[in-house]
């Protein structure tokens, strides 16, 4: 939905309909993948996770359940 062509009243009604369906609006912030330093940031974070002994069990679990042919956990 583009806010440039929509009235605030239309958005209010839209949000009311979603709320009536049992949904709740949240605000979610995610990394900006368009920033030039994004790839380096991801590589740094991956290295930190891979080097952490505390995360090894979690990574092994993810590898196991990511077996998409249906033979995972």
C-alpha cells in the first residue's frame, strides 16, 4: 500500500479490519541490505558465530533440520 495516494482514513479502516481479524500491528527494524558495508557486517557476524563454541550445538541443529529432502529431525 502506497501512502502517497491513500488517505489517513483509509489506512485507519484497513488497520481496523486487520485488528478485527485478530492481527496486531508491530514495527520491525531489519538490517539495511543496501548499505555498502552490509556484506562485510554479515561476514563478521558469521565468523563470530562459527568461532563461538557456545553456538556449535545450535549450528549443528540448524544444519540437521535444514535437510530439505525430508530426512531431517
